[in-house]
């Protein structure tokens, strides 16, 4: 291992010599740190606020702010920022220093409870989808006590980052955190109702937990800097695979290159410092593709943590002479990148609601909550599909390394058989493992944690004690998918609770609910190969939706039943729902607009001049050979083919410009997005085919951009 240097260690800590246990959480204002530094009564109050039992008082905030300030300053911090998640999908921050002039030419370092609780960034340039006029600039950030503050360190200094929610002057959510927090609250409310009806009087709160696996590519920065498409869009709009791609399957879980291992080592330490429990790392399927996965945590901390993971991948990669690519499909022809969202529900007293368990009480609870998820995924499949609808993810969903655009659930043989037997009214049977089952809702065989093989083709797979939502794109914030999932399950649980609370016989009610719910919605359970064409036809037969593009997928947000669902659970108002529809469609259009613009520039200003010059040089060579009586037919033929393709490239560039201009002129947001999808993207594909054909014909040193061989195989 190399010695730590200022170039590779942003905090100045030699992480090669610091024990992980001492380093972990050293830059996180965690509960453990608060317990150590806050007065006992104040710490107890903060825990109550985190659990939703009371509101934070300004008096308590003053104490926390003073302790937080002293801790941050002792670590070298000079500034603080309210760190939030606007609807760009990225994070935002406005830095303020701790200094306060004293009037005699000196300063003191101050940070008040009011400054901790509330900030006021300019909201005018953040997406709002019509929630406010452009000239209305006021917005507020509010401290999210469920996610720990942390220190962001680099060679320029140290900043205290306070996770916050972001709202408008009139209280509308302008971010992804507010809806997430509301969805967690409503799911907690309905889950507790069900638990009380089942006789649980001890659990006080139900949490959602998430462990997001993050896939990404690394490329050498010197090649990245010569690719305007990668720099401006995150993906290559031109490019052909070399003779070798991923077909040998030799990269997956292969030995890490030393340069990559060095990068991963620093990435881990940077994440561990802020309390992100990075656990697993490995080579992914495609060349130069990798994955990092943390241990699960509460949803708000997991959402914040994943945003930091993406940011840290990029910053650490640059310190190692590389660039981290988070786009869902940076390279045509090899696997794209996703983000597996491992989602579960647990109580404050340690009960995982998706653990099959070993006794009748936990068996019934598990089956009831599992049935609720099945129903939620079936009823709200379009909503879940919309949560992962982006221009980038359209390249990935349905390809051979990602789940299809059809939303289905994988349970595996034993659990599916048990639920099928209940739905069909069978009183006994045998599981796939041969264990005899006495079915009466309170009887379930002891099952190992891994009750089935893994199904990597399923978009929503049960994996032992959690569900893995695999449709999420690698560059996405996981806040929206988790918000929609929480609300969908909350709605079904509320209906289950209504029935349970009215029933005098709870066992009969549980049996009836599971039977009725699973009978109606088991069509969404599929344990086979989601990549197969047969599944597409079978899904259509079952009546499952297959929405293949983001533009159509997002339309569900405007439906009356979707708006009513969010209003019922007080997650979005009608205006907030509609704003998301407009923002996401606008982002789709803008992304395609940028890609098309980059493509036109690359074709016209770089590719066309390079290939025509090369064709001319071949023609000159052919003439020279002919002058001395040597064979020249091959040079002439190659020059002619290149010249013909160059002319086609020029013509297709002009056609792309025309349809791009038409799309840009569309005024209505859906019509514009539809134009980008139906006209601009096909024109881009045609233009790409001409450019890629030319790349195969011209000399390698003539092609104006680094090729896939350099990008995928050189680090």
C-alpha cells in the first residue's frame, strides 16, 4: 500500500495507519457522539424528536448547535451549510462561515440554534414545476434530525454539512426529502395499526430501512477529457466495441487492479469517516465496471448516504487520475449500471417484519406483510415504474443486464407455494423442500434465511428478509423510489388494518385477508427468467403493464387515483404531484436535448473533418500507386466507402438538427418530451450508426476521440 499523500487523502489523515474502528464515524455527528457530548436530558429529547414523539424546541436546538459547532471547529471547520436534495436529483449547499464580527476588528465563532434549525437559501433557480413563480426566490431549509450531520473535507478545508428538508415560502416541498419523511410517517402509522390488531402492544414505531448497492464505471481521466459526450452527458453517443467486450465474463468478481484497489481503499475510508457503512466491493460484469454496497440503515440516512457515495466516487476517482461514471448506460454493447434498493421494515424493538420467523405469531405477521407488498406492487406497478423513469434508465431497462420494464415480484418456490396454497384454500401440503405444511395461517415451516435461489432478472425480488427493488438507475436519488414504495404499501396496510380492527376473530380475519389479497394479486409474482421473450408474452396475458419509456411511464403522476393516493397520506398535494410530473418531463427533454447537441457538434466539427481528410489521403495514395502501375483498387474502394458514409453522416446530422429544432419549439411539456422520444432519439440512433461505421473504417490515429478500447480496458 502506498503512503498517504495530500493528493490522495483529503483530510490529511494517513488512513493506512489509522485503525478503522478509530476512524469510523469520526466525521459524523452521530447519536453516539451526541450521547457522549450532550447533556443527558437534551440527548433524550433529541431521541424523542427522532422517533416522532415530540417537536424540537429552540432551547434544545441551542444546546445541540453549540456542541455541534465546537465539535466541527475542533475538526478544522470554518463554514457550515444546510445540505439538501432539490428536485435536480443532486444535492445543494450554501456555505456560511462561523465568524461573527465583534465590532473591535475581531471575530467570534458563533452558530445558533436558529441557524441549525432553519436556513434560507435562494430558491429561485431550483426546479419547482410551477409551485412558485420564477421571481419568487424565498425558500427554507429545516434540519432533518433523523440523518446525522457530517463534515465534508477536501484540500480546500472542512465544512459542517447539516442534512435538511427544503420547502417554499408557502410550505410546498421543493425537494425529495420532505416527501420521503412524510411517506415514512404514514407507513409507520398504518403498520402500527396492523401490529396492534395482531396483538403487538410493545413496538412503538416502524421504520423503513434501505441498503443501496451502487454500480459505476471508472475510466482514465486523460481519455475522459477528450470525450465531450462523456463530460457533458455521462455517456458515449458514438463508439464501437473492440474485438473483446464482456463475453468472456472474466471481469466479474475478478482480481482488482492495483490502481482500482488503491481507489477503493480511499473511497472506503472517506465513507467510513462520515459513518457510511461501506461493506462490499467488487468488479462488476462489464470491463472497468464496479460495485460498492453498504450495510442497511434507516431510509433518510441511507438516502443521504447514497448521495454522498456517488459524490465521493467522483471526487476520489479524480484524485487517482480517473473519472467515475454513474450514467445508467455509458457504453453501448456492454452492461449498464443500476442501483439495487434493498428495502425492509423493522420496529423500534428489533422486529424485522419480513423475517419468516419460527413461531405461529411471527408466521402470521410475515405472511400478512408479505401479502401487503404483493398487493401494493401489483396495484401500484405503474407508480413504481414511474419512480425509475429517466432518459438514462430507458437505455438500461429491458437490456440483458437489467430487469425488464415489467414490474413483477420474485418469491421463490417455497414461499410462493405456501401463499398459493392459502389462496386456493388448501389446508395442507408440502413445501419444495419436502417439509409438511399445516396451513391455517398460524403455521409455517421453519425456513432458512435464504428461502430460495436469487433471481437477478426480477425487478422486485424477496431476498430472505427484505425486498430488492432492482429497477432503480445508478445515477438516481433513491428518495423517490422509496417514497412511492412506502406510500403504496401504507395504503394496502391501511385497508388491512380497517378489516382487522372490525373483526371479532383475528385469526379468521388474517386468513381471509391473505387469501383474498393474494388471490387477486398473485399475477404479479413471477419466479422465472425476466429476460426471456416468453415472459413478455406471459406478462401481457396476465394483464401486467409493460411501459418501455420514461415519457409514458411518468403520465401516471397526473392520474386522479395517483393524486388521491398521495393526498390521502399527506405526502403530496395535488399541486406537488403535478409539479413532479412537469419537472421530470422537462428533465427528460433537457437531457436528450444536450445529448443531441453534443452529437451534432462531435459529428460536424470533429468526425466529418477527420474522416473526409482520411478519405482524401487514401485517394491520393491510390493515385500515387496507380501512377507507378501498382494495384490501387483497395484504396479507391475504401476511400469511396468512407466518402459515401461521410456524406450520409453529414446528411443525418442535418436531419437531427431539424427534428431537434422542432422538439425545442414544442410548448406543452408532454408534447415536447414525446417529440424528443419519438423523433430526436431515433434520429440520434441513425446518426450514431453512420459515425460508428466510419470509426470501423478509418485509421485509429485518425479518429478524433478515444475509443472504447481505451475507455474500457485501460486504467
